[in-house]
């Protein structure tokens, strides 16, 4: 027997997002979730990465008190290292100071080890 997915017009148009790792649960408007998820889906290669960053952006928006679409506007248009730096800044706002993310600091190899490597 087949079933049809039918959206009940009497229910609220929201999406419930849930992150098992932190037991984080939040109800968000479906249009806001679609906008955030589709942006990250266009930027990242996998649906899993897009979903993880979408949940993280909603968490940052809730903790900072900033609307999620405002945050999305701030990161939209950034590419490569700029996007990484901006996302790290926002994600670090929700983390403990002992677990902050790095900000693209280039590591310098040991001179003597690098000198002895043959190509």
C-alpha cells in the first residue's frame, strides 16, 4: 500500500531540527531553514555538511539573538578563506574558549626538516 505525503494546512509551517551530538532541538520556520540549507548546499559538496552548517547557523542565531537570515546575508557572497574565517568567527561565539576553531593560520615547517626533504 502506498502513501502520499500530504502537508496539513492546519499545522504550523516549521521544521524541527535536531542535532544528536549536543541534544539540541529547535523549531524554525520552514522558509528560513530552506534558505539556509540551500545556501550551504550550494557552497559545500555534501548534504551532510550543508545540514551540519545549517543547524550550526541556527544555533548561533539563537544564542546571539540575531535573526538567522541576517546572519545568512552577512556570510553570503564570501568564498574560500573569507567564508571559512567568517564561519569560524560565528561558530566560536557558541563554543568554549578551550575548543575554539583556528582561523587559517599557516604553519611554518621546521627549517632543518624541510631542508632535508628531497623532491
